């Protein structure tokens, strides 16, 4: 059985965990709301067209396609 002090400690930790979850969810929604607005115009989902540089048509490590 839980003693009074142990129960209080578990209750406080549970309240902290719930508060942390709620606050983290709110912060994540606020941070991702700006990304959704700017990402809708790029045409790609999750990847911005300007964030992926194109250095050439062949990848730097092309050994697998050369071996085949």
C-alpha cells in the first residue's frame, strides 16, 4: 500500500506530467502553424523546394547504380 507521502509524490509527478503534455502540445501547435502556412504554397508536402539544393543530376555516392 502507498503511504501518504508516497501517494502525494506520485500525485504531484502525475500533475506535472499532465501539465507538461498540455504545454508542449500548445507550443508545438503554435510553432507548426507558421510552417503549415508557408509550406502550402511550395507544392511539396513537408519539404520545401528551396531547402533541397541540387548540385548535379547524379548523387555523390553512385556506386550502387554503377555496380548494377
